[in-house]
C-alpha cells in the first residue's frame, strides 16, 4: 500500500509554480507560530538519487532499532517503510 503523500507524478513542473507552492506552504501554522519549515527544490536527477540513498540509510537505522512497536503500529496501515523510490521520481 502506498500513501498518497508518497505518490508523485514525474510530470515537469514550471519553476514559478514551485516557487508559488513553497511561498504558500511556508505560511502553514506551527507551534509558537514560527513557521520553521525548510523547503528546497532539487532539479538534478543525480542529486535527488543521492538524497534517496542517504534517506534510505537513515530509515534503515530507524527501522532496525530506533523505532518502537508504537511507531511500527502507526506506520503499518499507511504502508510507510524505509524504501524511498518517490525521491527519485519527484519533480524538482
């Protein structure tokens, strides 16, 4: 099962649209109303793949000992695991 958040289109998105999205989501409320959200658009295929590999390595550590039963129980229904193929596919 794949979470909707993890489902991406590989359709190209124009940079002005990406910029508008980043400006919009950067206003989402947070605790203490500080909006500390970092967003980055990564256009390079090779760099996105390096990010995927690094993310998967950290996720492996999490799933091999950093996560407790409560985490596994919460993640199971939405199908999230250490695999991050969406990071290669996501448009940048």
